[in-house]
């Protein structure tokens, strides 16, 4: 299972990757709880995140958020 809320570290990472500010603003208040990779892909599609680069950045940020939420340091 995957669970993440945007933290300062995650948002900093995503911003460093130069993700569109409009897209970044849409993600700031979202808390996720996703159980499968296919559910994650569906979530990205539902939010119209189509570009491969954006999908990678958001996925990496979400995974980082999950680790930080479990107390694993950056």
C-alpha cells in the first residue's frame, strides 16, 4: 500500500525538478492512499497527468513522501 501527503521535502523535490507551477499547485493539498501500481496509473490519468516526465517526477515525489511519512530520513 502507498500512502503519502505532500510534505515540505516532497514539494521541494518536485519544485527542484521544475514541475509546472500550475500542476504543483494542484498537488499541494492532496493526500493519497493507493494500494496498487495500476491504481496509481489510474490516479495519474484521472488527474490528466499525461507527460512521461511529469508522471516520473510526481511518482518519485509520492514515493519520497511515503518514506518520509514512515520516518525514513532524506
